[in-house]
């Protein structure tokens, strides 16, 4: 491809590799949680996200806190964190799952369903730029993480470099925690001020009922099985 010299810098900027950070708010098994939020933050400069936590930490009254999490942070810290987040060159993608009082088993397969629908939007937006997807560790057992990875890759029909991290060791993933918490408070009517702070950075925002999500999964599974049948008969 011959790119004009005056456009080469812009082309290189647009082709930068992207790292996606994902976390959730709300729980699947608890029927009292009306919704579960899964949030993704995509960044071409993921190393710069560490600076947000470092910058906001100086405003903490309790300096002993190991990390900045939405449910632990006070209003002032939430605002400062999110204001700094919106100044970065990044994109936000969010998915709201409406549970309608259902108790949903928190299995690697069920959690992969949620992340599948969210990552579809991320991958449609970034195309081949995504080089890594980093989750705030949802499952602690390695075998559960591996089951989750297999399920997610099968659903997406695309190989991905997937990591599960301890947010105390990799504070970058806390950007997704802060976004998910902001959406949860907005969706449950608790407070929408934090959602309003990040709204301009949201590229995709979906809402889906859990039963419809499961139905979409089974439709894809049936379609996939039908495509396999001719070769199975050979």
C-alpha cells in the first residue's frame, strides 16, 4: 500500500495495537442483583493507564488501600479517576444483562457468554488491532480460567491472547472496574453522575435479557452443528 507521506503518521497511529481490559459489576448467582454489567476499555497506549491510579492515589485519605476500586472509593476519588480516564485516548464498550430475578450459575461457560457479546463489539470496532484481552481475575482456579478461555474462543471463532490478572498487581484493569461500577449505579438508579462523566467515551452500549442471550447462543450452536453435518456424513 502506497501511503502519501503527509498521511503516514496518521496511518501508523490508526494501526496501533490495542489492549482490551474487562471487568464486571453485579453478580450472576444473586437474584437480588437485577443486572450484571460487563465493561471493556480498549487502549492503544495501555501503559499510560497506570498513571491514572498513581495520580489519584495522592488524594486518598487512607494511603494503605492497596488499590482503587469503585465500590471502595469515595465520591471524590471516583470523580477524579473517571475525569482522568476520559482524558486518555481510549474507547469504552458496555453490556448490561437483565436478570429478572434469575439465579444464574457462575460458571466459566456462562461468564464467557457475557464476554462474548461484549467482545463482538470490540472486535468489530478494532478489527485486527486487538493483540491482548486482559480480565480482572473472575475465576481463581487455573482450570476454570482455561475453561473460560476455551468457551470464549469457540464463541468468537477467533484466537485471542487472554490473560487473567490480579488487579493489585496490574492496576490498569481497574479502569474497567470503574466503568462497570459507574454503569451499575446508573442502571440501578443509585446515581448517574459517574456514568455521565464517561458517556462521551462509550462506543457501544448494549442491553440484553439473559434468556435472549442464552437463546442466541443455542441458535449459533444449532447453526454450527448443521454446517458440520455434510462432512460428518462423508
